[in-house]
């Protein structure tokens, strides 16, 4: 079985890089579907665009 990524470290690093976490969804919830569970996660980040 493949080793799972360290999600906490990844999310913390993205936050330090200026990408705060907004929400975590499963693809099924993001697509409003009730079947076909994948076990995957979808992380949504946001960052202000500055010029």
C-alpha cells in the first residue's frame, strides 16, 4: 500500500506560502453526487492577487 502524504505539513506549507485554506471537500460533494466514492479530497485555497 502506498504511503499517504502528510496532509498537515502540505496545508501548513501552502499557508506559509500565502495560500490560506478555504475548504476541504470530497469530489463527490463538490459535484453534488451521492455515488462513486473515491476517497479523494479536494482542497480549496485562495490568495489575493496583487500587481
